[in-house]
C-alpha cells in the first residue's frame, strides 16, 4: 500500500477547499497508523505547520468519547443503561421537564430521548457548575416527543448522559473522561480545558470575514454544561488510538470495551428512514455504502470541523480534523476515498467480497398503512409536512416541496420533488409512536391539528417584525400578508406558514414567538429549544 497517499490527499484537499490547515489519520487492518497533514495552524504570520500532534476541537465527535465512558461504567455495574436517569439524579424531577422520569441512558446515547437538538457554545466555565447548568437547560426545553418514540438528534441528551455518568461515578466530568477513556487509551493530549489546549500545538479556528477570506476566530467559546456533546480538543494521534480501540485492534488496551459494548456503539439503535439505511447507534451513526457498512460521527464548532469514520467489517478507520469549514468539504467522502485502497479488491465482475444488500425496488403501496398516516404533521427541526393519497397513490408535501411516493422494500416511502430533491417518509417503531408520528427526511414529526378556536388576522403579523439574536441574527418582516424570516448565518430568507396565533413553520423547523406580561413580543423559540431575544422592533428592519 502506498502510504504517501494520505499525505498527498491532505495537500490536495487543502488546496481544493482552501482550508487553512488539516490533519488526517488512517488506522489500517494491521493496526498501523498512517498520518498526513497540510497547511498551517493559523492563516497569519504566527501560524505554524500542522503536525499529527496539533490539537483541533472535535465538536460532536466528542459524543463517541462520552458514550464509551458511559458504556464502561455500565459494564462495571456503576450505572444501568435502562434505568431512569432520575434514579441517579433525583433532582432532575424538579426541573419540570415533562417525562424526565422515563428517560434512560440508552435513550440519551441513541438520540431517542425526545430532548431537542439545541446547542449554544457559551456558558459557565467552572466544571463545578455543570450540574446546575444542565438542570437549567432542561427547565427551558419542550420535548420533541416522549422518550423512546423515535430518532431526534440531541446535543442536550449527551450533556445529560455525561452529567449522569459523572454523578454516578462521583467525579467531575473531565476527570471521569480522563480515567475512563483518555488515560486507558494513552490519549495524553485530549482535553476539555481551553487553557490546557493553549499549552500544546493548537490549530486556531477560522471563519469567513466580510470579504470572504478566512480570518482567525479569536473568541474562545466554552460551556461546561455542553462538554459531553461537543467540546473536546484532540489530535489525530489520540483519535487514532480511540478508533483502534473501536476496531479492537492489536494496539488497543485489552478489555477497554467489551465486544457487546462495541456492538452497541456500531449496530442500529433507531432508524432515520433514509435511502442509505442510516440509523443511530450508541455513540455514532451508521449507514450503508456500496461495499460495506460505515459507522461514523461528524462535528463542527466555532470554526473547527471533525469527521471520524469506521469500517468495522474491514477493521479500518480514519479521522479528519480541520480549522475551517468550507461548505464544499465533505469529510466523510474524503475519508472514504482514503480508505478505499485498503478495502479488498472486487472478486469478479459486478461482485465484491461482501454481499451488497439488494437495491430498494418500488413495490405496490401499502395503502392501509399509508391511509392511517395521512394528515398534517409538524417537525420542530423540519417544518410543515402534509401526507395524502390521490387515486390510491401516496403523496407528500414538505415545506412546499411536493412528491409522489413509492414504497420501498425496507418499508420507507420515497419520491423526487420538482426541485430534484428526495423526499423520504418512514414510520418510527418506538414504543408509543402509534400513528401520530412519522419520520420525514430523517426528522421526527408529530401529527398537527389546529384547535380552530381563532382565526389569526394577517394584520397582526406586524407584531412579530424585528430583529432577534442568539448566535445567529434573524430578521422578521411581512410581505404579501406573509411572515418572512431572514437568517444572517444562512444568508437566506424563509417564508413562514402560520400554524397558530404565535406558531409558524418554515423550511428548517418551527418558531414560536414569546410575549411579555404587556403582550409585546420579547423573543422567539426555534425548534423547541433555541431562544432568540428580540433586539430591535419592526422599524429597525
């Protein structure tokens, strides 16, 4: 195998995507680690060449690390994956979060707790404040769904899992991770402490400046409540050690993870009902490729990007870390290309060394099943969905995108909208899902029925116009009797569909406006979690 491929691919990717710096590590089936680096730690005179030891922030690639610690504690008998989290933290009942007494660690690690996706990278930095901060998060949330209903990606779910594990172990969360994961695997440079990261070779994060060029992001974000879901610093050498342990390679410490726990981290927990068979596991996500099954997790935070990819059937793994996030960089695709030469060669025309699952062949629509699901649905992270039948054929409309669907052999319904995008509909199998829940384009949606007690006046829309801020700056305006939402972060305007007096759907989720005692609008809640405060009235728009 030409190991120079790794280094060459890094340089090609840096030039193609204009990334200031990046690092890659590949773990092959023999347990050897091959690294490659390109670019510099900062696009300034102070920038140094990126090396395998250079630290980057992992974002959501922190989640598999947290999951590994939780599973090790469960194997030791310290915690039980299927016990309610309130058994370890009775104080959670005092948050008032509906159904918290039914949430388990298995729900949290597999993204089926019903907690929303919310992520906000600014908060307390003292680890002793973690418990209070996580409790405060729960007080402000509305559930996406009851625990166990279906898949709904959740950052707070991992934050709660980390807190429960740390509490049960009697340790601060960073110390728990050091003892359970970093020290056993020799991940000596991995840390949650920004000050400690500054004492190591560190890639600085970059964001686009006003002229479109990369500039260093000098604001260091941190929030101890969010550490378990997205705040670790690491390098490709440390992450290669973690991937080696996931593959049970020869370099992995004996008994770091029991084979049954590795199965939990790699096998299906909850389906997203997408064309590639995507599902959550406990710590990662998994999906089918043409030749094998992939397991992975990606992350982004404050100008950093990270991708970790495993091909367990071939004992291969790879990690990519970058200090800027150009929109055309597909980290999983890059890692897949790197791993391809290590895969077994095809054994004959049209065959591989592993049987490929049969293609999804359209069959006759299951009319009885579909008939029970027709209606209007709302997804907090998706928007407005209509499912209907016409002449016995299933149709879906997702935020105005309409598609005729066919049922696939895996039970999903799929079709192509006029804009060329794929619409995929599936039915969650979780306890209590019933016929009130569907999964559309990987997002959990609930049946919606307006109460019909009021008819909102379009003239009232002016009450919502103004500027709102929390990380993103959002401007609301009225045009042609319709509310429009402009996101500065996305540089995009979204027309909104009114659902109730204060609830609106758009192509990206739902927003609900909040009012003060005087009836004036004070802010908006997006996707059941993110609160943006009003900073300017309608005249400021």
